[in-house]
C-alpha cells in the first residue's frame, strides 16, 4: 500500500483482480471513503473526486464489400484464416450480413486493455480490414454463349488457388475474382483469348476461295516459292495441269494475298540468257529447276530458267542482270585452237583413249563438261561449268604439251661432241629411238648436242645424256722437250688408232713458244694462286680463257676478236647461233664453248654491258661477270683460267682492274675450301702499262692473307655505308650475287641455304604425301608455320594421286601461295613434278618460287 497524503488517496495492490472488483462494488457506510479501480498503465484511477475520466465506448460498425469478392472470401479457407488473424490482431470479431462485414470489439469494457485501445480501435480495425479487402479485385468480360463455349476450356485453365473464374448465363459475362495482381494478369490473358476466338469465329463465317490461272507450270512454281512466306495467313495450293494457284482463307486476308501475288507478278520479266549458243545448248541438258536452286536461291536472286522453244530467264526486274551475271560466272566455254602438230596428235589412238577418260570424268562429276573436237578449222571446244572447263583445259593443254616436239641444247666441249659422234652412239646406248628422241651434234659455237623429242620424254632423255657426258673426261698433256712434239706429230695416225682401240680419242696440237714476263704472283686465302702476266693471251697456258662479248651492235672486238679468229670460227655465225639458243646476249652470262684448234680446254664467253646500258656501267656488272666466269671454270673442271682486261667502252682502267680483283677476292671468300678443280687464276695483258696497273693494284689488295682479311672488313663496312656515296666509290658485290646462281632461258636460278619457311617469294613448294598432311621433315615445318587455315584447306581438298599438285594460300607464312606436290621418288618423277609446278606457277602469274631439296628424305 502507498499513501499520497497531499492528494488524500491511498493505493492498495491485490494479487487477485476479483478482490478489487468486490471492493469497488461494496457499499461503504459511515465512512467518507471512495473506492475506485486504479490502473498503473493509465497513470490514474478511472474516477477521481467523483468525476469520471472520459472513456470512448466501443460500438460495432459495418464495412461494405463487393458481393463477388465477399462470396469468394467466404468460400476460400485461406482467406478466412487470414481474416481471423487480422481480427485477432485488432481485438475485434466479425460476421457477414448481406454485402457487409459487421465488426465488434472482442475486449471486455472493464479491462485495462479496453481503456487502452478504445481511442483508436475503430480506425485500426477499418485500416486493417480495408487493407485486406483491397488485396482482392473483381473483373468481368462480356462473352455470349457461342464465344464462351469456344473459350471455356482455355479459361478454366486460368484458375488458381487465389483466383476463381465463373461464367454467368444471366449477365453473359465471365467473372474473375481473387488476388488483385492475379486477376489483372488473368484479365489480360482473357482479353487475348477472347480476341483470337472472335477472329476465328469471324473467319469461319467469312472463308472464301480464289483461283489464279498461269500460262506455264514453271512460272506457277516460281511465284509459289517466292510468295508463300509472305502470305502465311491464307492457305495456298497449286495444280500443275492446268497450272492454277488456289488461295483460301478469310475474305479480308485473301484479298491482301491476291494483292501481294499480283504485285509480284507485275515485276516479272522474261529475258534471254546472254550466253553463247553452245553454252545455251549445254544448259538445256541440265535440270533447270536444280540450277536455279543451287545458284540463284543461295545468292538471294529471285530468278529461274524457263524453256519454251527458247531458253529464257524469268526474274523480277531488279534481279535480271544479277541472274545473267551469275550464269556467266557459273558456266563457260573455251576453244583451243590446235597447231598442225597438235592436230596430228589428235589422230592417234592415245588421244582417243585420253579423250574417252576425260569425257568419263566429266560425266561422273556433279559439274559436267562437254568436249567437242572440230576437225575444221582444227580446234577443241569445251562447254560446261566453269570449274570443270578450266580443269579439263589444263589437262588437255598438259597432254598436248607433253606430245609437243621440242628441242633442248646440251652444252658440251668440242672433244665431247667428237667423242659422242665417233666413239659413242648415245641413241643406241640409252634406247632413245624407241622414245622418239633424236640427237644432233652442234659444232658451231657454242658446241654441244641438240636433243629433239616429245616433251614428256625429253627431260628424261636430256638427264640421261647429261649423265653420260659427265663420264666423258679429257686431259691435256704438254710435251715441250726438244724433239718430243715432232715425234708425236709423225705418229699422229697410229696414236689415234691406239686411242680408239682403248675407247678414247687423241688430238695433237702444235704450239709455238713466245717470250712472256711474269710480273707478280700471289697466294690467295682459299689456296688459289693469282699470277699477273705481260704477254699475248693466245700463248698463255691455261685450261680456260675468257673472251669478252659486248652487248652492243659490235659484240666482238680487240683481244676477243683475235682469240676467236685464231680458233677458225665464223664469228657472225657463232653470234647468231648463241642468240638462236639463248634468245639474246644476256648481260653477266658466262658460257663455255670449245676452244677449237687453240691449246685450251674451254673458251668462256663473258657478256658485258654495252654502251648506254645502265647508270653505272661497271659497278656490280663486271664483278658478276668475273664471278660467273670463275664458277663456269669450276663447273667445267678447269684447273686454271686466264683473264684479259675486261670492261665496257667508257669505263676507266682503274675501274676495270679494281672490279676484276674485287670479284676474285669475293670468290675466294665465298669458295674457301670449296674449289675442287680450279687452282690457278692468270691475269694476262699484252700492253705493259695495263699489266703494270694489275701488278700495282694486286700488290695493294692481295699482298697476303692478312691484307685480304682487312679488305673483307672494309667490304663489310662499305655494305653498312649510307646509300649516298661519294663520286668514284665502288661498292662491293651484293650478297645475293655471290650465291651460286645460273641463268636458264632468261630466268635466274639460285641455290640458297636456309629455312624455306622464312622465304619471301610469292610461292614455296611443299613435298607432301597423298593426303596432304605430312607432319614430318620440311613438310611438317611448312604446315606448322603456315597455321591451321592451310591445314583445313588441305583437308578440304582431299587426297591426291601420286602425281597430284594443288595450290593453297600461304597462311601465316610470308608467301602468297603454297604449291603442294605429292613427293616424287625418282629422278624422272622429280623432273616431271618440277616442270608441272613451274607450269602452274606460270599459269597463276607467280613470278618467284622457292623449292626445298626434293627426294632427299626417307625415299632418297
């Protein structure tokens, strides 16, 4: 108990609230005492000084609810459970009366809680109950009995635990009631279903059918194929006899379809193919519809081929030219005009067999080709698909080229020619006659053998003849003791007989002596000796003597004229023979010919520039001439070579001497320990001043091996100098010219050591296997460096025959193309493969090509 004296009150606390109730209800007499309940949470008694504290009395009230929503809430157990939880949370109870919620307080008014919640009870109840009611929504869609019957199965599938769907026969409406978000989504779906159903009903009521007559079935098929995807809302059908297109569907859609078809027809045009009559005849034999499907449709060209008397293109106006261009690209014809020699080839049995095989190949291919042999005016006409025409043309040309008679000149010394003619019958030895090969000795300069035959056998025959010529050797012996020469000349005839009995030839030549002066002699770093002579070069002892030919109107002058005159050769005839064989006098060429009656093994004709050719007449050119002469001497197994003073008119003596010595030094550096035959170099000049100039320059440039090394260092330094040079400076020979190089029919052939995958030529050759996937050796290195694109291209091309050659891109290499040959295993096959490769390169305008060593792998 607590007492508040100032207020005159006392507060008693009881454990049992019933006791408090009895005390309040009891009537207290003879005492001025007022007893009232006291609630600590309110902070005051209910009554004070006999004045009641104002208390809100809680009364029941109602909330209106949509009848459909109310009906749904009453049916759904989950809704009732949620409503019970809400009522409990706000101290109320509820009942349903008509379309209303009746809400009453659920707390005794004599409890402390009653007084605590009384002020905001109704607002809290209204908020909670209305919030609950607002979770639900009501939607309805109008639908007559026919429409409901069409959609009721789909609509029933829209029901869910939180949404109900019903149809009212009285109001002709579909009613949806449930959670608000579900009702909204269902209402949207319902509208779509009803719209489609209404359209279907409308269509069923307005279906019509229209027919369009066509002149030709092919035109009907063309129109049908190109408009069927544009008029999908109607049904299209067609009949070939008569050609009629039927359009069936809703009247409105049929009208739109007819408009589309008529618009397409108005764009159609008939135009000629624009091809030759022979090509048109070939196309007539094909499946025209298939041609259009393969070549027009993938390229989005709306066109087809129509055959009615004549062959035309049927296409929309904008695609006529495209169709004509595509046909010209796909189809082609070629006419090969035959020479009289080739016409003779076509009359043989071999040609008939070959032609039959080609025709069989063309028929078996998906891309055909027609081959016609026209006797007059003598030609072969190829008509068909461009790819097949090109392939057949290459094979025909290859066959005719192999059957073409041609000649090759094999350089040989006069002694070798005489020996072949007098002692060795190569035609019988190599069985050349059965191969149609003829052999003719050439005694005019340059001497050699002229081999004539068909191209397919010529290279093999030439290789065999060259091999035999290599076995023919000659030796020169000098007899200069008193009486020896005269005794041998007297026994000349008997010596020739004895030599013949031993399978040899013997030739005696009498040479007079002349006084000569040796000005200086030097030992070169590679072991060769260099000697400077003042004498007549005709009396110089050497295996080879160099004769200068100037590439001008008068190529033979001075010392060269004296040398050639001494041989007894008709100089003009010799020049003409050289031009007929080589085509022209090619600068920097070195050609070995017979020395005739002179006491030399070889004469080496060196072609130097004429007046007016090139900006600098000496730099580079003369060095290359000297280098090529030295290489030619080594190739012809000469132990010694003699040079006169070389140079073009207009060049200075210093330039000639310096360039000649520079070239010799470069040769020493490049051929160190490589020369097998050449041991002695002679610089011979009859004029004293010129000979002394050689002597002075040689003493400066080739005094010793150490001085040579110094010169090499200077040459290397000069290569690093800027391109702007002082007047009179003579640069060293470019490194490329120092590589082993020959000129064949005007083409440069160079031997290099290195990695072929690093070559920057337009094409490189890969010696591959039949399946084009050899992953070992050089081929493996090439395919690996080229990358996956080249491997994929090879895989796409597929397996090849033993003599197959194909061309792919260069992939990641520096070259543009890779020529894959199925690796040949014998010398004739290698020769044929190289020839075929070069022909393909020429056909593709490939200017430079690099070959690896062929036949040196596991099959060597």
